[in-house]
């Protein structure tokens, strides 16, 4: 919460950071804050009270908001990869292709798509009948855990596969293609200093992508183990808690502009006191 809130504050207070890349970064920080607030408070309450029950209404409300931000993050990471692609491969057209109007439209599309996808997913899941149990083997309500206890349904399985492909595999594939093209362009830069500067502009986002999709695929596409619950929960913790905490640190530590703006803001606060 502190790290992501600091990122938003720093970008908001520094005019030099009012660019598409940092606008997308602020939205990523908002998503990371939402991940924490959606899952952690109820989990802490359960651990402190010993009451691990959750009503169906609470479960599906949590599922709706979690699916909303998860979908938004998938799409936002692709847009951030596209931003780096345009900045390095088509720098002369950057301010035209990613104008203020276009950036706002992209962000509206990201959050609106997340909302409608989450609404359809939650409504579909809430109409499923439970055959095996009424206990979700996870510390939050999500599609995979619910699918394990629902009655077999071909339509629901098809819906789940479509979700994974459209909002998981396709954004990842688009990010991969973007960075392959970026790396090809960087390798053709003759100056070693130019290559270093070009790579430094996208290295932070590349690390975030690897962390996000690495923990996500490990959590959702795990092999069949004798007791997969510990494996699932471990990677879910990395996916939900550790990654959102590390994202702003990665961007701030590896980005001189953010560090400069943070020091400037701290200096202003000290002088104000």
C-alpha cells in the first residue's frame, strides 16, 4: 500500500513524469492496491478470529472485484509493452500514437473490459451447482478453486478455457511479440551506450512481466501433484501479495527519473517542515 501510494504521489506531483508510461504505471499501482484490499483484510480477519467461513454473497463479491482488477492488469501490461515498443521502434510517432486522448481511451477500455468480463464471469459462476463440497481450497474466491467443487459442466469448462486464452495467453503473446521486436531493434543499435539506454527504458517492465506471468502460470497451470494445495497457495501469495509490493520498487530502483522525483518531493517536504 505504502510503496504503490508513494509511486502515485510522486508521479502526480512531478510534471516531468506526466507521460504515457507513468500514467500507465499509476494505473498499475492502483491495481496492485486493489489486489491487496480485496484479499488481505478478510484473510487477516479469518486468521485473527478463527472463523474461516464465507457466505456465497461475500465470496462472489470478492470474485467480482478480483476478476475485474486481474483482467485489467493483463490488458494494462500489454499496453505498457506496446508503449515501450512504440517508444523504441517508432519514436518519431510516439506522441501521435500515444497522445493524451488515445491513452485515456486505452485506459477506459482496460477498466471497462475488466468490468464486463468480471460481471459475466461472476454471474456464470454463481449459477453453477456444487457437487463435491462447499469448501473453497484457497484463501480467496477465484475461478479455479470454485471450478474444483462445482458440478461437471461442459459449457463452464469451455468458458474457463476462453477466459484463459483471451485474458491470459493472448495478452502474454502480444507482450512477447512486442519485446521480441524491441530486442531486435536494440541489437541493431551501433552504439553500446545507445543499446544500454534503450534497454534500460524497458527492463523494469520486462521484469514485472516475468514476475506476473511466472507466478500466475505457476498458480493456475500447475502439474498434478499428490497435494497441490501448498503449491497453489504459495504461488498465490507471490502472485497476490509479493508481486504488487515489488512492482513499484522495481520501477523506482531502476528508474532515475522516479528516483529524482522522489528525492525532490522528499526535499520539498523537509523544507516545508
